C-alpha cells in the first residue's frame, strides 16, 4: 500500500489599527522634536546668602585670635573698679596706721623705733594686699574677656554656617526649578509614550503557514466504504 501525501500553504495577514499606527507615528515624530529642541542643562548660581555666609566664615577663619580680639571684650569699667578697691585698701591702711600711732602715744613711744617698725609692717601689708588684689582682678577680667571673645567667635562661625545652609537651600530650589522647566517636555512625552507604546506588534506584516493533506488516508477510506457496500 502506498501513501501519497500532498501539501499547500495558507497566508494570513495581520494589520494594526490605523488609529493606533498613527498615534505611534505621531509619538515618534514628537520624540524627535523634543530631542532636537532639548536645551543644555542649566545650573543655578550661588545664592547671595551662601556667598555672604562664606565671606563671613572666611574672614573669621583668617582672623587670628589674639590679644586684640580679647581687648574688644574687656570691661571698660575695670580700672574704676580696681581703683575703688585699692582706695578701700588704702583706707584700711590709714586706719591701721592711726591705731598704731595711738598705741604708741599711749605707751609714750611715738616716734620710737618700735613705732617705726609697726608702721612699716602696716604699710607693707597694705601694699602687698593692694598688689595681690589688683593682679587678681586684672587676671579675672582678662579671663572673662577671653571667654567672651571665644564664645563670640564660635557663635560667629556657627552663624556663618547657618547662613550658608540657608543659601544652599535656596540654590537647590532654584536648580529644581531649572530642571523642571527643562524636563517638562520629557515628562509629557513619557506620559504619552506610556499610553501609546513604542513598539506595536506587526505593523502591516504578513506571515505564511503551510498546510498538509494525506492522500493515502483518503484512499484507505474509499476502500473501507466499498467493502461495506458489498457486504
């Protein structure tokens, strides 16, 4: 028994909707226009606040912290206070000297060597107390002024950094506005591109699919039918 087979082909054509094709082509043209007209990216300048803070920070950083910086914070009334204290010491010395003189007079020894020694010791004690008190007050005043000067310097540096931070925030806002203006067309293109799609399938393409027939199977069926009629 021999089998004979034959074959053929069937062609199917698929076409995209014309409206969808037009939308895709429009999207492609719009993409070309946006790309051609896209400007150079702009960068925001330094904000004036930032520049002011930077200048202040630079000036404070370059300025040496020396005696002139401390002198600015010295108490202008310090000398008056010291002189007042020394005046009180002098009054105490005079009172002590009078007491020594009265004691010498009572002992009939005024002008004697003992009186002279006591008077000298009184004067010496007053002078030592005056020198010590004056030195302590000046040292305390200088230390206070130095602390105030250092605090003021640190506050100035911190303030300068805060001003620079505010200027940086303003610059970032200006940069965001520049970027938003430049990217507006790209954002619109992205929205339409998402809706349309960039690669629709089978734009007017065609495809062929072969079909086959079994001739031997047809002959066998005819024989079976003939036998059925004879019986």
